[in-house]
């Protein structure tokens, strides 16, 4: 039974398909299909499209009480896109905005290598993904911590390159597709088309690159510790402990 005095938020389970549907697919279809004067008009369709990712992000924040830096950047991105359309700014600003968000993340990843808390530890090498304590213990026994730190730094540089790739591709995609004046029906339709194409052209390649970095990290851990893949994963370790 649940403790009625327990005020902790419910556990958040990743729902990538639902996130994709609410934050990308539905807004894109609204912009492409409802921007005409016979429907909602350019401004009305843009406002409605913005409500979906903003409402979803707000729900997750209230429901699970968990701030996520990447999600916060996504919300800022949506607000900036809406502002460009509603204020009828030059479409050049859209290309700049599309490039700026992943570019800033890439810079943050690089700068973090000079701090005590490299971002790769937050994104990939963390206790939610890997059995960090066990890995660190064996690295200490084998006196291979420095070797691993060098590999971790290289992985950080590779991770930042995936964000710079996204930045360049976002800029190129925005310049190629969005050519109409902002705030117009054509601008909204082009914005919806750009959002749809950004997934197969940018998100999937970036995901493949990130998985390749994770594989490199795993091979390094295996080489230095001798651990098997199932022993490295955090969930597997927790299951064995229970």
C-alpha cells in the first residue's frame, strides 16, 4: 500500500514515442495543415502548435517535479520559434536560433572538460546508465584510472562534435526550407516541414553517433576492467543485488 504521507513525485518512465508525437509530429501537422485563412490562420496555427510542447513540458514538470536541462532548452527553443513567427522577424533569425541551441550545448560539453564535473558523466557515464561504483573500484585495483580518464575526455570531445553536427545541419536545413516571410501561412508550412525532416536528417544520425560513443566507452571499460556488458549496466547490477 502507498503511504498517504508520502509526497514524493511518481517515478518518471521514458516515453520517447509519446514525446515525439506531442512535441514534434502534432505541432508540425498543425502548422502544415491549419495555417490557411480558411482554418486558424498563420498566427492561430502557430499558437496552437506551440501549446502542445509547452503544455507537455509543463505537465511533466508539475507531475514529476524534475528539471531537465535538455528539456528546458527545448522549451526555450519553442518559445523563440513562436516569437520569431508572431513578431514577424526575418527568417534568418530562425536559422540562427536552430543552430544556436545545439551549438551552445556542444560548447557547454567542451567547457565542462575544464571543470570537476564533465557533462559526459551526466549524459552517459552516470549511475542511472552504468554501474559506476563497480567500474571505478576495478579501475582502482588495476591502477588504470588515468587511462580511463583520457578515454573519457576523448569521449567528451566526440560527444560535443555530435552537437556541433546538429548545429550545422539545423542551420543548413532552416536556410534551405524556410524561405517565406515569418508570420505567413507559407512560413508556418515550411516550419512544419522543417520540423518533420529534422528527425530523419539530424536526430537519427546524432543518435547513431551517440550510440557509437557509448560503444567506445563500453569497449574501453571492458578492456580496462574485464567486465562483461551485462555487469556494466546499472539496471542489471541492481537486479542481481536484489
